C-alpha cells in the first residue's frame, strides 16, 4: 500500500452545518536545515528543529456547509484576498485526503505574534494551525481517531509548507527519513524522544534585523536547489550533520551542538549565494550580529550560538541557565542592530494547541 493512502479520510461530505475551531501553532527553527525538495513536498534531506513557544500563529477557522468550496482569509481582522490563492492551492492538494472539505465554505481569521514573511517561518505556523483546524473538523465528523490527529496534521501541514510538518509537536522534532532518527518519515514529522534535559528548555532570542518581506521566497529558493551545482554534497552534509547532532543532543554536548548549528546556518545561506540566479538574504546587520556573538562567546565562554532561517533575522540559541547574561548582552550590544530595536525572547515549546 502507498503510505499516503493511510491518510485518506473515509468521510466524503459534510454532516455538520457549521463548525468553528481555533488553533495556535508555533513557528520552529531548524537546527539542521531542509533546503531542496522533490515533488509532493518530500525533503531532499532530513531536518531537525526546535519548536518555538512565543512566535506563533493563531487561526480561528469557521467551516460552513455550502454548495461549493469557498475560502475567505482575514489577517489580524483585515480581509486579505491576496492570501487566498495559496490556501486554495493547498486545499486542492489535500482534497484526496480530506474530501469532505469540498462541501464547506471556509473563513480563516489569522494573526501572528511576529512580522509576516520576514524569515520566521510564518508559512510553517500558519499552515500548521490550518491543518490542525481541518483535522479537528475531521475528528468531529467521525473520520479520524483522536490519537491519529497530530500525525495527520503534520502530514497535511507538510503539503502546504514543508516546515509546517515540524510545527505540530515539540520541543525537538525531526522530519525526513534518517537511519538514526526513530520512526522518521518523509511524510510527516516525529518528536525526537530522547534529547538531553538541557535541550527541553532551550532559549531562542530572535533578533529582527529586517521586518520586511524577503527578496526571494523560500519556495523559489527550494526550486533553485534542483539544478544547484553543489546539491548532492549539501544533502550529504545535512544527513551527516543529523548523525552528529543526534549524538550531541543525547549527550548534552554543547560544543558539538554549537559547531553543527552554526555550520548549518552558514551552509544554508551559502546555497543561496551559489545558486543560479544567486541571491543574498543576509543584511549587513546580520553579519555584525554574528561577529559580536563569536567575540562574546570567545571572551565569556557562554555557550551562545546563532542560527539563521531563510532570511536576515538571527536566532540566538542558549541554555536556560544563561538567560540572564544573554538578555543583558542583547540589550546592551545587539539591540542596536535590530530594526526599531525589535527582538523576541522565545524558548522551546510543546507544539500546537
């Protein structure tokens, strides 16, 4: 049997006139990056991430029985018709797995705690929240058991935004098949069950270097990996980094963790700078922050490291025990590199609710 078939709902039409549900789904920050994919949102390499807590999307979703499917999207209470084509495309992609959706008009009212489209995986949290709402409807219709909901939400979220698969559970999650990741799958994400206690409360302060929309979307960036001259070496590097990171996170080896995480961040951006066409998402202030982090770590021996998503903003990762001194360092030395002095103190979280 095709593994996808397990996710096809037995419910084909609406039996509820109206159903409203609200879900909060977090963003996540990849430690080993997913950059490059095959058809049907299958990752070219496995990835592993921290699920965040404060950076999240909250979506109120109203399903109303209708003669044909319709979608209306509001962002922070304001109508956003420009968001609708992406949602329609997603619903078309999951039609096989949720045929009952074709008999509903769907109204989505969504809001983020962080700037939209600035490289904090708003598509991940947004699609994860929507997937949770759809699966909640399916459960209400009697089409899925409660214990299977999270896995299907991850499966569906992946079809909207690959990294959304990793925003359903927490605090440490992997996605993509890898020999050293238990129960790993290309179709959905799974919890990394045995991280060292240190990593269950890890902190992430997000420095908003640039609030605006990225110059190049992640979708386009992933597509550029298809003909990238270094793609095979990059995919091998990522798979090797997963092996090293799993070992480091089981043992609580911070030195190894820092080396892998920073290498991954720079490798991600190196792929952007060497694609055809090439592009740069880092800003001068991004580089200023990185250099200050390296200097600070060398001087104080504080186990602070950085990572980057597909954007200019910098995620600073550190153990909870070092929160006070890192917050002071950010306020005194790094805040000046943030747009309008804006940053978000975040931490590992437990996933969508």
